[in-house]
C-alpha cells in the first residue's frame, strides 16, 4: 500500500446518460458508482486520487459521506481535455500508479491486485469481445501491447480486432513522468489520450504487457441501459451472497435488495420485495410485494403488500396487507390490514383494526401517538395526535380519538343510527 497510488478518472460529462446527475453519481444498489471504485481502491492503497471536473462539488459532497481521506484533483478541461489531460497536473510520488475509472461499479480489488503480479513498465487490462463496437481496440503481438487505437481513429483492419481496452492501467512512475508531458491533442477529438503513452513507450522499447480480465468486473457504464445491466449483476451478487448465508429468496430475480441492507438469523424474502437503505431484517418473513425503507424488522412477518417507511422499528409483530408504517415503534403488535400508523409507539398485545389511522399531521407539524399494552382498536378508528392511550383500553369501531384515554377504559364516539322508512322508493320514485 505504501508504494502504490491509485487515480480514479471521473471528470467526464457523461452525455450518453442524458441526465442532469453526474454519471458517476448514478446509483447501483443504493450507492453511487464512484463509491464502489473508491471502496475497492482503498483496499489496495491509502493514496487514492479522484480526478473531477463536471459538477465536482456535488460529487465531492456525496463521497465525503463515506470517505474522509480522498484527494480530489480538478482537471483543467479547457486546456487539457481527455484521459491524458486528466493526469497533466498530478505529481506522481509512488513507484506504481494504477489508473481506473469512476464508472466501473463492478470492479473488484482482487482483480486489481493481479496487475501487480506482472513485471512490465505498463500493464493494460484487455477484454476480448465478440462485438467490440464502441470500444478502443488494442493491437497485441507476441504477448505484448503494440498500441491502442480509439474507435473513431481506427483503420478498417484495426476495427476488426476484438481485443478492447478495458480502461484500467498500471504504470511505473518513470513512464508517466516522461510521457504525460509529451502528450499531444493532434487527433480528431482534439483531446489528450492516456492511451498514447502506450505507443510512445513502445517506440522507446518499454515493456507493455496485457492482462486479460473478466468483462463483468470491468464493465463500464456509459448509458442508462449499461446502468440497468450493471444493476442486474450487482443484485445477483448481493442475493447470492445472502443465500449462501442462509437467507431464503423466493424468485430472487424479482426482488431488489440494496447493498447496505443487513440480515441476521433465518429470514424468508418472497417475490417482489424491495428493501432499501440501512435496514436490518432479523428472523423475519417478508411476504410478497412489500417495500421496506431504512427500518428494523425483528421476529416479525410483514405483508403481503405492506410498506414500511423510514425509521420504523418493528419487533415480534405481524403487519398485514395494505398497511403502512412510518417512523414508528411496534412491539408485539398485530395490524392485519388497511391501516396507516405514523409517528407512533405501540406496545405489546395491541390489536389494530382495519382502517385505523394515526392522524399525525395538522398541516404544519407532525405529532406522536403513544399506545400502551393490550389495546384493542376497532375498525375505522382515527387517532388524532398528539394523544396517549394507556394499557388495557378498548376503542369501538368508527371512533375518532382526540383525547388521552385512561387505562381500562372503553372509548366510543358515534352518531346515533337513524332509519327513514321507504326512502329508497321515494328516492327512485318506484316501489
């Protein structure tokens, strides 16, 4: 680690993404793409530099949430555009410099470590593709790289080559010190290509070796189609690892689990489930088509078709279909169906009837509802916060609760039931 520097190129505009969001901030399984590149780089070296330009303040702000020791370099794109230009103003202090891209969210540090096992002045990552369209071509002779040609600058014979540049390089310090200042933008794009260092080094008799890499790990993301493909791969990795730990997924291809989600114990996840953020699922059954966001679920069953919104803590409870929980703590509670419980604390033994709503928002502020143990809440009950309902209370169906309820009480609020005889016939004018 002490002798290696890693440079992550993330200065591009990402125009093919067709988005106002910088390309490297588009998310894969909950994290920005650049997060993954930095995370894997930090496993190899404590000297990581990220080259930025387009919306660099936004990118740095997002990465500062996770990394405190990253050096950011702002590329002088006006004078030195291109991948070679990105290295123009960097002082190389380590003997080996690994250069990779910020749009490679599937990169793996173990793959990157293989570069250091090859003795060469430059080690280049190569992918062999059946259809190399859209990539720079790599000319290889006698197991050495001769040159790299950008597709838009390639001849017809070079376009027929299926060895493509995967975009990751390992340079010796001497190579970059010598050839980066020599780079020219005399090409169709008027950019400074990092790949030109390969040709210059080759002319000087330097040793340039290819390393053939796994396409999946080195997959770059340049469009939203690429983004969806990378997401599929990442999701397969996440769920495979969880299943090897003993988590059961029914139809895992239909589920979405973010990288940050934690599982403990024996859990079952049915089809169509989405779990986001810093959620913890422990010894629980999440039934079909539920959504869980930044919440803790322990020894509970959720759904089907339930939504658990952020900051909810549900333990030893059953949450049924079409029930929504938000920023609430439930311990030993049954809420079988068709309820909204927001900004609330509900204690063990309580049963929440269908159609129950905690009315927690008055248009200006949100208020808390506290419900004790062994409370029976009848169907179609509205609880207008702030209110406290003590233990052993019964609330009749159709009641609107606007005041605190003492222990052991029955609460009921209903208008008298009236009958108007023959109204149906009068209304429709027939009998």
